[in-house]
C-alpha cells in the first residue's frame, strides 16, 4: 500500500509539471533560446582591372614622336635652344623662297619674336602667388610651392593648331602637355566615345578610366585627357614616370591642411552628420552668423 501511494504521488507531480510547462505564463517565464545571428554578407570583390598589353613597337614610336624632338631632363635653356633650331630651319626655307629684302627682314623679325615669346612665357609656381594658369586647360597639371615651373608655345604651322606646355621640376623638363584643338568636331561628336575611338585608333589600346586613357611605353607615360566639354580640346600629357613619382609625393607633402569649419557655422550645420538640426533651438543661428560676419568686416 505505501508503495502504491508513492507511485501515485510521483505520477501526480509529473502531470502537474507538464501542465505548468504547457501553460502560457510558464512559457513566457522560461527564457527563449537566443536567435542565431545571420552571417554577414560578404562584400562583392572589386572588379578586376582589365589587363592591357603594352603598346606595340609601332605605337611606341608614334607616342615617342609626340615628344617633338625634346627630351626629359632638359633645362629651360636647352629647350629654348632646340626650339630655336627648329624655327630657324623652318624660316630658312621661307627666306630662301623669296629675294625680296623687305620680306626677308619681316621673316627674321618673326623668327626672333617666336623665340622671345617662348622665353617670356616661363613662369615659376611659387607658394602663395596665383598664376593665370590656375584656372585653365592645365590647371590639374601643376602645383604651387613644389619647385615646379612651366613654359608654353603655340604650334600653329602647317595647318596645326596645337599648344605645347613644358613642365619643369627642379629646373629639369619632366612633362609636356599638348592641347589638341578639336573645335571642328560637331557637337554630337564631342563625347568620350569619340575621344576614345580617336585616341586608341591612333595609339592602340590603353588603360581606360573615366575621362582618361593611359599608355605605358617604358620610359614614357602618355595620358590622353578628355577636355571636349570644357575646353573644346583633347589634352595629351607626356611624362617621365620616374620623376612623376617624386613630384606627386612632394605635392602630397606640401598640400595645405584642410580648413576646419568655424564654430559659428557648426552651430548651424551638423558637420558630423550625427543628428538632425533642432529648428527651434537654432532659430537665431543664422542671425548670429550674419552679425559675426558684419562684426569682422567692421574691424
């Protein structure tokens, strides 16, 4: 009899336990198992850069011909000497073609003026001194306070209308930039597709990026720059790749620090982007800015 009673009690306790477990209050009290975190989606790998073979021997020759007889490492005087020889040869043919003394004198004056004009175009980009080239077709090709200088000349003979810029670093020629006039193109053709077709048709496949095509031809890097919309032109930059590394490193070192936003402006604009502006609390902020600007002008 006692054994029967103990078995009965055990069965009764078991049924009560099952009943409590099934009840809503007990289910809520029981801690739910932690939900498994979904694995973070992996970022897609960056698209592989298309491998472009180096220019062929024929295209390397075409690219080198754009140097126009000038060589990297030349000084300003050496560039002028090469240029003077080139124009002398060109004018000699014209002088021989006429026996008119007045015409010959005029040609000699023109020859001298061309050399003088190139020499006078020399400019050194010193720190703190703005130049007329800071907003121009070559504005992205120069920097101030980094031992850089430049000369430029028109090349408009034999039907050409080109402009050649000579860039110097520490007094030595390291880059030339040729502005190719394409104003004769109709408006619907002034686009990157036309630019790409013309440049690669002339020099072969290059590394294509937005607005730029680059060819690496050994000791010569050439960049074709799309300036169709802004200047009605195509830029062709010829650079010494070794010197370019030094120039870009110095530009980065000498770059001015970013200007910090004033505390008054910060009161109006959430520069950190952390929260939305409180219109009511900032209702007088614009007036404060105006007063602050007015006060600074009176001083």
